[in-house]
C-alpha cells in the first residue's frame, strides 16, 4: 500500500515537472518579442516630427505643412515614406516619424545594408 501511495505522489510531481519543462521556453520568447517591440518603439520615438521634409531649409521652424512664407521652403513632408525611402536603406533611410505610417514588420525586408 505504501509503495502505491508513494508512486502516485511521485507520478504527480513528475507530471508537474514535465509540464513546467515544456513551457520553460515561453518566457524567453515573450522577452524577445518585448525587446523587439521596445526597440521599434524607441526608434520611432527618436525620429523628428517636422511639417517639412527634414532636408528642407525651414524644417525646424515651419509652422504648418505649407510651402512659402514662414512654412516649408520647398518640400512638405508626406504621410508615409517618400519614394525610395526604406527603414533599412543605407543612403535614404526613414528620416521622419511619419515615414513609419503603414510600416509592417511582417513584410519588411532589409535592403541596402
């Protein structure tokens, strides 16, 4: 009788340990996903917001997304990336926070690296 009770207890403990061992990788995957998301958020937060394209002479002083006067000298910043800009491009990377509009990490592929 003692052997049956002890073996049932050991079986229960081993099944719990087995379940714990199977799920032990989940926290690592979650931490990796959180680290990727935090890095992406920090990257977006560090980008400047300007009404004009950052290469425009009045980019830091423009008061509206208009050309002329005290606003943009030549180029108004469009929603989304400008033609040729990609997040990973070495020559024409994203240069404004709104370049990330519509950005999808599932379809993004590094280019120009």
